[in-house]
DNA sequence: CGGGCCGTTGACTCTTGTCAATCGCGGTGG
DNA sequence: CCACCGCGATTGACAAGAGTCAACGGCCCG
């Protein structure tokens, strides 16, 4: 069984019990730039919601993911402080987004996107760049998903996180989230970390949420 | 022509041959580009090449792919007639592109992309939409790569191709290309097709480059 | 103290990859 | 015309990597 199903309890309640439409931000409720404070696993938007807004992470981490009908989940990306997410081409979100832990996001009206058409502002450029970065990340991620082994996937993931966090690695997400991001199971993620630890490439202190990169060169070799 | 194909072709035409040429400022928006005729496997650009141009397929098919250092390849997408490819965020291509078989492409200068920053309305919007489509495809593909079984991958691939070709499936690419697109090996692709054939879901005439979809419902079930 | 999570580990299974043989087709040259 | 060759695709036997199922340990929190 896949990780996502195994840990049904960890999935947002909204997913399991259905989500009353009024639970979600009403299309006109949020002014540009308002902040929303989120609890762990709280849903920001669901697959199929209309794309009235997009978001920027202030603190914490957010995951965007898709589901197959049988519950298998693919996390597209983790978004950390400063990242923009939720920009989509169509009228409906094709991903759902939830807070990984307690988090804060700023909400922007999607129509700000139309500034692209008329706007030469710095903001428009920033939004377009965010989109391009998403695309770039998606492309790299496809290579990872389609062609890398479990250990390589984990190594790439750690290096990526280290680069985005400034050298150290503090995992804001669960093994289940990591597994769904890398197209693996939680057991395989765990075993890969154990193997990297055995090979003295990383160290994983007892809390298991911090990772010390011991041999960056070895990691980069795995990253190809 | 079926709706799906018409809409796929409509975007590029609007983008590049817009019916209101006068609202595009001339000098650095793309002049209708020169045509390049390509032989099978001929390279259009390589990973690392600078992104001076982007392209539209006139005929044939083009693949964009990435390589790991050990030679494993992930094909990002196949681009058919009417498709635009080669738009990238950075100064260098992070993919290589080659013709799948004999093909023709139109070449456009990339500098038209800079229209984004200076805010030329219609053109900018459409380029952004093309980018968003790439992103959408990338995202769907990640789900496929990370979470679908071999048979499911092949089923999805066939349905996608059928939608883009107007209902029938004529494979312009080799099993090897398909395998690299789906994150499989050629043997597994072949076995999956054989299994679908055994289950009377598809038929594969002797040339092995045409596929008849016999049980679309079954395919869609596999597609989830 | 007890229960629920989360993560790790072990034993086993199974899908997919690997390696190798074969088939069939199309082109080529005797 | 036909034998030969090369390439792409298929098939089979086997190996291996990852998934599944299950047990366990630590930690937090009531």
C-alpha cells in the first residue's frame, strides 16, 4: 500500500470528510495581501477550487499535491518562506495545498496576474519568475522521478533543501510528505537515510528532523 | 478535426500569427521565423546552449529531454505539429531537443519574450499561457512518473496522444523514446502494450506504430 | 502510566529492470 | 531475385530494487 493511504489519519480532514464550500475563503473575502495563519495540515485550497488567489509563504512550509482516485498522492513541491505558489493556468486549481506545520501565508488576488498584461512592474516580473522557477523545478523533478534511484532521490532532496535553507537541513515535513514528493514509500525514505548515515554521508541526530551533511561531495556525486 | 486538436493548435497560431499584427510592436517581437528542416535525431539545441531562440513544430515530432551524467535520459515531452517548445526561464537551455523523425520547425527569436517585462499586452499573455501549459503538463507528468504503474503510464500516454491527434493513435516515436518519457525501459513498454492487447483494450497492427484504442473506458479507468 | 504518532527495521513479495535470444521488416548488394 | 545484414520490437529467464506487511521503539501529551 502506498504511503498516502497508509497514513490516512495524517491527511487533512477535509479530504476525508468532504469540505463544505464555505470552509474555504470566499472568493471575495480576502483583500489583496491579507495574511492567513494556518495550523498543521490545514487546507489552503483543494484540487478543483477556483483559482481566485495565489499565495506567498511567510513562515512555515506548504505542500502542493495531487491525488489519484485511489488515494495515491504526489506532492509537487514544498514551498518555504518567500516562495510563491498557487499560480495556475486554468480557472481551477489542479493541485491542493496544505500547511505542512503551523504556517503563515499572504493571499493575493489572482487578478494581480493580469498586471502582466499591462504591467511592467517589479511585481509582475517577480510573479513570472516564480512561475518559471516552478517550471524549472518541475522539470528537474521529472528527471528525479523518472530516472533516479531511491538513494539518489533522497540525496537530491537533501541538497536542494540545504541550498534553499542556507546550508543546514532542518526537515519541516514528515517522512510521508518526503516519500510522496520523491515517489517513494516512507519505508524506503527511511532506509535510504539510514544507508546514507551508515556510509557516513550524513548524520541524523536523535530527533530525526535535523540532518547534518557530512560528505557533500558524496551527495553531489549521487545527485549526478 | 476534433476539438482537442483544434484547441491545441489554436494557442500557437494566436501567439505567433495573431490576427492583429498591428498591436505587436515590430522590431524585437518575433518576426515570423525561418524554417528549419530536420532529419531524424537531428539536434535542435543541446542542454547548456544559450536560449537565443524558441521553436514551433510545423511537421513531425520533437522531443525535449535531459540526461544524467551516466546517460540515463528523461524525455520531458514530445512536441507535435503546432506545439511551441524551447521557452525557458534562464539564459541556457536545461533540456536538449531533437527531431524524433524527419521534421520541420519554425525558429523565433527569444527576445520577444522580453516583451513580458515591458508589458506588451496580448503577446505577453499568450507567452505566459504557453508557459503555463508547459507547467501543467509537467505537473501531470510528475504524478505519472512518481505514482503510476507501468501499464497505467502507458495507458495515460496513449490517451494523451489520442486526444492530441484527434482520436486515433499513430506513434511518431520509438519505444525507446516512449520509455524515456514514461520513466520505464523499452522492454516494460513493450510488455505493457502486449498486456493491454491481451486484455483486448488496444490493438496493435503489425507495423507496431499504429495503435487502435478498442476499450477507451478501460484505458480511462487505468488513467485514474 | 498509557496511548497515539512517527520513524525505523525486518521478512517477504512483486514489479520492473537486466541480459540475452529471437522475430520481422526494410534496405543493400551480389 | 534473393541472401544478408542491421535495427527495432518482442519475449523469456532471471536479478534486484522498491513496496508491502508487520513488529518495535521512542517521544509527546494527556
